[in-house]
């Protein structure tokens, strides 16, 4: 089981912004994270739409975090890109599951494990990872 490459890159991008503590151009973010500029821009758009980052246009444009580090969790970032983490596709409401959820032994176990993972991701704040770095 693993998170998607896009979610991993989103975490790296937020990490880069958290460590810099300032506005950064997309090209510099791409260089520092090793993510292509095109993919970085795609992820940055999602982070802006999800309220994690802000974008600025013009000569002094770029991206910065929209919230303090203690208000951004790994679960927030991954959720913006992938939605909530679930162990099995049948836990996704948009996926047609053929099992009888009321009697399926695996459905309940997968749901419990998925909730534990999501809870733990939500508990890990970027402020935990970067100490006293702070953005506004």
C-alpha cells in the first residue's frame, strides 16, 4: 500500500514552502523538490483551491502557505490530492462494491484500519516536522 506519486509530491511542495517561510516562484519550488514544473503547477493549483497555499501573480508573484504550519496536517495535503485514505476501493462511496457491507467481514476491518490511518495523518502537523518555523 502506498500513496500516489502526486500526493507524495504535494507533501514535498508544502514541505518546501514550510521550510522557506516565504513566497517562492513555481520554478524554484520545482527545482528544490525535484518535481517537474508542469506537475508542480498542477499540484499547486490544487493546494490553492484547497486553501493550503496562496498564489500571487506578477513580477513578485509566486506561492506561499495560506495557513500557519500548526494548521496544516499531512492528512490535509494528501486529502486535497487524493481524498481520504482508504485501504480498499469498496470504502469509496463512488466505487460500486459488490459485497454486502452488512455481512462482509473485510469491509468493517478495512474501514477501521482506514480510519486509523486517516486519523494519524491528520495528527501530524507540519509544525511538528519543522519545529519553530512559522508562516502566517
